[in-house]
């Protein structure tokens, strides 16, 4: 690292968290310049960040890395929302092909020293056979067959391959728990913002959250701390879904699991929210990750516990606890026949 300071390239800056991270890292001492890359320009102020419009699926990204003298890459553009990406196939292509192209570009950049990848605890999946807490060296009990969870697993595989080919580059993978906060738009936050939250009958999953500010904080920390490896990152403590619904003062309806799939497609066609398969699994079985290494090795401590992150997210929501019957009638009216009777049953 030169005395002039780091040159950081950030992917995925058209999305809110990517843009806010790019601004935050630009303000770090020891960072000389930040280059933000995305296929679309960011909506909102990016401060001192210079924006380069480039699709990471295109080999031109290699030229950007070399031309800008980039020594640090932060890859934030692995996305969980098919809707924003223009459907599942585009999402898979952005996530997997985009990562492959980016890593190929990193491979060709002799000046590169640091790669930080934002990953997700979704990589562990969620099933009835899970351990109480996943540590970083555990595999999911069932390999994901589709969706975001499969993308994350593939992305991490490519990142490990890159780390083997370029041992001179420090590679840090941040497996973030579900990120929530007032500005986060994700399948999970859309689900928790529903006036009536559908839950799976007979299950009360354990959940962990990471506040959006702590996500930005841990990525800034990872750029700075010379620590390689893979780290689970989550706010302290665990909450159950029933506690979540109560604390957010949402109304709740428990449905048999087959009906929840129907509710998912009804919500999707009403353009309310998307309940992808990995979220349905999480809302049934829950997931806990062990964050010991985050503290001991990475040296990071989130400012918000899981409960505090939830409280901050909930502060801006209008309680819907009392209007259950009215809203349920509206939801039921939009469902196909069999699910409608399940809902009233």
C-alpha cells in the first residue's frame, strides 16, 4: 500500500447501501479515492466518489481497475431481489456472471492488494436439521437448488478460487445476517412492513439481524483491518418471529405452510412483496450464526444488537395490530379459492 492512500473500487453503487458505503469509505483516513461502478447511475448524492458506468458482466471492468490504479475492491453487487434485477435469470447473471467477470478482472490487476466481498448468512440455508449456531466452516445441511442462496454459494466458491490463484491478495468475505434498518428494501423488510404478517403455522423461527449502519461499518472495517478470511456478522442476540411481529406491532396470521406459498404468489402479483424460497425457509426454520470470529479475529463489534436493529427498523412503521380482520379480508379477496378457504379456516 502506497503512502498516498488506497484507491477503492466499489461495485453496486446504484443501490442505496452500495452508495452509502462508497460515501462512508471515501471519508476514511488512508483512502485516497473511491471509484463507484454500476450499470445504472446512483439515485442520490455520492459525494466524493467518482462514478463509472460499467456493467461488471462486461470485461471492460478490467480496464477500469488498471486505469484507476485500484488496489482495493469491495464487491457489493450480489443481490437478493429478482424484482429489482429484472427477473430471476437477470439476477442470476448479475450475481454469478458478474462476479466471475469481476474476479477475472481482479486476476489481471497486478496492483490489487485487497478484495472484500459482501456475502450473506443465507449461504447456510435453513432446514429442520440445522445446528443451533452455524460457524464459518459449516456447510448448509441441504445445498440450495435455486435462487439467491444458490447464487451466494456459487459466488463464494469463485471467491475462494480467486484467493487460491492470487495468494498475494487479502480476501475478506463478510457473511452478513439479514440486514434491516429504515432505508433497507429487501424481501425480508418488505415482508415485515406488511400490515398483516403471514407466518407458518406451528413454527416460530429464531432470527438474527444486522443493522444497515453496522453493515457499512463492518465493510469499512474490513477494508482497513488486514484480516483475511470468512466472517459471520450479526447483531448480538436472537429474536423469534413471534417477538418480531409483536415488537413491530403488526397483525399476524398463521397459515399452513402450503398456503404461505399461495400467499407469496398473491403478494407478488399484487406487487406487494416477494417471498423467495430462501426467505420462506428462513421464516419456517430460522437460522442462527456464531459470531465469535467476528469479534476475536476480525475485531468488529456491531453497534446494534439484533433487538436494537429491529427497534430502529420498527420506529418508522405505523402499527397495524388492531386492523387484522379488515386487512385479512382484503388479502383473502386477492387469493385464489383454495388458499382463501385456508385463510378463513
